[in-house]
C-alpha cells in the first residue's frame, strides 16, 4: 500500500500527520510512503528529514497515488475529489462541522476514519489523538499565561526583596488540565486545580498542586463529567467567585463531551479579579469557559488580560506532530499486514472510528443528521 501525507492547508495549522519515525515504521511494515513537497514545512521539518519517502511536487500528484491519506485537519472538498475511490483517509474529520464534506466522502466511496470517534478504551490509548494533542494544549496554555502575566510565576529571593510566587488556578483537570498543572508547577507557581469529577483530587494532589474543593461533584458516564444542574452551577460559581479574587492566573480547560464548553467564569467574576490577573481559556475553540472570551483574541477587560487561543497543539508542531503521527500509525497498524491492508470490521476500534465506507455513512449519529 501507499501511504501519503500532504502539507496541511488550514490557516494556522503547522502540524503534519507524518514523522520521520513513523515513515520508517511504515516502510518496515512494507508500505510505500509518499509526501507532498513541503509536507512538514509548517513544523520546520524539511522533506529530507523523512527517511526513504518519495516526494511529489504537488498535492494532486501525491493524492493520485494514495491508498491511505494521513491528515491532521479534515480533508477539503478538493482533497476528497483528488482521492481515488475506495481509498482511506485517517485524521480529524469533525463530522458535525460540515455535512458537505461527509457527503463528499460518502459519494466518493472513501473509507474515512474520524479519530475523534475512537473509543477511549485501554487498548486505544496509543491511538488517542485527543489525549496526545490535549497535553500540548495544556502546556502551551500555561506558557501563554506566564507570558501575558506581569508577574513572575516562581518565588524569588533577590537583593531587591522577595517576590511571592504567582497563584495559578487550573479549571478542569482532564488531560490538558493535568498537563497545565504540571507545567505551572515546574515554573514555580503556587498551583490549585479543580474539577467536578471527584477522582481528580488525587491526580491533582499527586502533581503537587492543591485540590480546590467547590463542593460540586458531577461524574457522568464513561469517566467523563456531566453537565451541572442550574443549582450546582450556582453553588460552584459563588464559591469560585470568592476564590478568584486572590488568583493571579487562571487557565480553563473544562469540557463536557458533545456539549458546548460549560460557562464557568462570568464577567462579574473576571471583574472581581486583581488588576493584572490573566485568564487563558483553552476551551475558546468550543465557545469558551469564560463568558468574556473572544476566540482567537487577546484583550484587556477591567485590567484583567483575557486570551482565547485557538489550535494550541499547532503551536508545538514538532512534538504534537510526532505524537499525532504515532497515534495514526498505531491505528493504521491494526489493518496493515506485510504491506497489505485488511480492515477487520469486527474490531470495535475500526468499526466505531469509521465515518464513511463504501458509499455509506457508518457513524449513526452523523448519518441521522445528514440523511
Ligand atoms: P474533557 O476534555 O472532556 O474535559 C476536560 C475536563 O473538564 C474533564 O476532566 C472534566 O471533568 C472537566 N469538567 C467538565 N465540566 C466541568 C465543570 N463544570 N467544572 C470543572 N471541570 C469540569 O476530558 P479529557 O481530558 O478528554 O478526559 C476526561 C477523562 O477521560 C479523564 O479522566 C481522562 O483520564 C479520561 N481518559 C481516558 C482515556 C483512556 O482510558 N483511553 C483516554 C483519554 C482520557
């Protein structure tokens, strides 16, 4: 089989779905690897860094050879039109975002795997792109907070006196939040975290941070949080508002699967924060955890700096790509045997991650929405 990676074309997308290591592993499994010239340029990875790959000058030439296309962002309609019937594409597909794309994948009889649909089971961990990319997002969000802050994060004892460490609060302790906590700790801040899933207390404390108990527990199904009731939300907000008065930087990472980001920080809470405080809203992409967030913008409101950065994983494009490519490789390896592709539809990872196949939309929720 021939596996292809293109230069990503979405604005601000610097990642690439292939790494030198994965190119080598694919070869070892008997696959041919083809890249579009400049495929890794967004991540400053020149073509020559990928061992033993063939380079095609244009996306169209690379696509025409693809049995499997590895992608970061969902393929454009042009890309789908350039793929051969029956070929496979693996990457983020955002099935809810664009019905036209899903229809095009269906009508071109492309087998598409939407990595965001991958079941989050133990066996799937090595393929879990949501987790690998969330780690980078949490890390970068804290660096942005430190950058925007007019304060040191660590405690300093200097000839000009002692500087007290910044107080940093991380809201939501999933994969991104825990990485944010670890990063803020490494920068020397005094860190607190909270989440509505009670098991996060131990995880937060094991990173040397303090668990902020807001008296609300809302474990949902599948290890995820559920949406709070109006009463729970009011309780959480009242306690949080008080606590925020003392905080120098907040990084919010809260999400509930399939729902818009929960609004946790109100305008009044932000207005009650200390002058010079910073809020970095990692949930900006899905509407934000803070009422004031403007996705993609950084601005000052009432002497508090608010940032709603988009596509944080792309900001760490080398390591994000390395982990992402490894995730896709582990997924593709389920179906690769001595250079031959065989899809095992009995395997839940294959069956549940599949968005379209053989002219059908296989993901039920998407099919019902579109057909
Ligand atoms: P996520 O991105 O859906 O949510 C981020 C965090 O926000 C979660 O911890 C959630 O509890 C929290 N949250 C939601 N509403 C909140 C509110 N109102 N206030 C405060 N916090 C709120 O979650 P995620 O990071 O993708 O992972 C969630 C869980 O799934 C974690 O326990 C993670 O370890 C687990 N997980 C398991 C696997 C696996 O076993 N393969 C893989 C990935 C994640």
